[in-house]
């Protein structure tokens, strides 16, 4: 069996004044509070959920090969992904 790609998702922003759909997506990803991190299998449904809340989370590849998307995403070695934009401070 091939090695499953894993991604690490960290919640960076709170849910105050966010739509209920975004709150439910973060709950579905297993995120509970700012700074909370979970490791998930890299599947199309998980990717779709992350895309919907990418302005609230940071994503890193933990294990395996995966092309990342969006702004705050990092490779397994901690460097910014080639397509990623630096996060605004």
C-alpha cells in the first residue's frame, strides 16, 4: 500500500463574526481554537474544506508529496511553498 500524504492544518484566526458554514467546516476538520493543530489525510474532501477556510488556517505537508495552494502554506521542511504568497503581518 502506498504511503498516504498527510497535511497539518493549524487554525490562525478566530470564528467571531464568521458565517455558520465556516464554523462548521472548522469543526469538521477537528479544529477547536486558535493555535490548535490537527494532522489529516490529504484527500479531495479535506482539500475542499481547507480551501473554503484558507483565510483562517495554515497548511503544511507533513508526510508524502503534495502540491499546496493559497497563501499560508509551507512544505514539510518549513519553507514557503513555491506558489505560496508570504503571509501578511
